[in-house]
C-alpha cells in the first residue's frame, strides 16, 4: 500500500530549529521538505515573500521563526486552508489572538515546547501544584545565550498551569541565558522540611523537530481549531 508522504513547508528554515526540522525530514521517510522560507535565504531556502506561492505545493507548514512572522504565515494558511504548526515563542496577547483567529478557518497547532515528555510534565506540574498547596512554587529555566525571549514560553506554560491549579497569580520565574544550553526547566515546590523538583533537560533540538513533525502529521486532515500537545496526547483528563 502506498503511504502518503506529507510535504512540509518550513518557516525560519535557516535558523537553529528550522535546520533541525529540515534534517529530521531528511532522516524520515514519512515527510518531504516542500520548501523553506527565511528572512535570510540560502540554498533551498527562499525569501518570505515566496511563502504564498510555495504554500500551493505543501500539505502543511512548520514554523520556528518570530511571533510577527508566524502570525502572517498563520493568516496565509487560514486563507489557503492549510494546517499550520508553530513552535515559535514570545507571542503577545494580541498575537496569540491572531493565531486563534486563523484557527477558526484552518487547523493550528501551537506548543511552546514540542517535546511530548515536557507536555506530560505540564500535566504533572498542575497535579502537584494543587496537592502541594502549602508549598512555595518556583520555575527556573536555562537556555543558550542567543535565545530572544525570557522567560521561555515553556517556563510561562509551567507557571500558567500552577496558577490555574491554585487559582492564584503566576509563581516567580528565573531565567539563565548562557553558552549553548538547548533547554533546561525545573519546577520547584518547597515546603517545610522538604522540597520536590521536577526537571526536564533537552539534549538536542532533534527532540523538538521530531515533535513538530509528529504534530504536523497529527494535524493534517483535522477540523479547524486551536490545538496543542494536550489534544495530541489526550492529556486534558489529567488536569483534575
Ligand atoms: P533562530 O534565531 O536560530 O531562527 C529563527 C529564524 O527565523 C532565523 O533564521 C530568522 O532569519 C528567521 N526569520 C525571521 N523573520 C522571518 C520571517 N519573516 N520569515 C521567515 N523566517 C524569518 O531561532 P531558533 O532557536 O530556531 O528558535 C526559533 C523560535 O522557536 C524561537 O521563538 C524559539 O523560542 C522557538 N523554539 C521553540 C521550541 C519548541 O519546542 N516549541 C524549541 C526551540 C525553539
């Protein structure tokens, strides 16, 4: 039986994550790179204004660019009814609203962290926050020196889960930017006489690239909507 190979258009294709996605596509039999676009074009990578033209021969888009660019690409995907996956972080409230507006016309998948394991720890964090209610919560994260946003989108997502579980304000977050750290996150619950730490360390960007491709395969053919890894992994039931 012939299996369908998903043609992926990569946005931010010259960047660290864009290169990792293209390498992962190359290594996989289930995807092919329809094209790449980037503000810094190069071999196999076109300028951003080629996006709509290239979209015609793609089945799905994976974006790791910038919040402004991601919103423009999401709007173009909505017009063309093509599935849009973004792992870009640092969206403002208005930009998130723009992504959700696109999701009314086409399936949009947004996760600040494309690691399935990290998404499981989001649910574990909420579970613990509720039950360790007397404990102080603190989120810390460390990333490479070139990362633009701080705190990371992942740290914010942990903090939002803690705040939602406890019905209060976001806990404090501390950020380190140094060297070539791919991404470390720790959620700390400190009580009297003891503390609990939930830590995830990413060893390689391949993790996020593979997660974004998994999301694209899952998203293709779905109804318009705003999805994340909680939908893909069916984790919503754990948030009780
Ligand atoms: P990077 O700076 O290496 O790459 C970003 C690329 O986007 C650059 O090549 C830049 O030229 C390009 N770009 C800028 N404007 C563009 C436009 N209009 N059109 C197309 N390309 C454009 O950054 P990175 O480390 O690859 O990270 C990219 C984003 O992904 C960041 O927001 C980062 O926080 C996020 N990220 C998310 C995950 C996740 O799992 N969700 C993992 C790692 C990084």
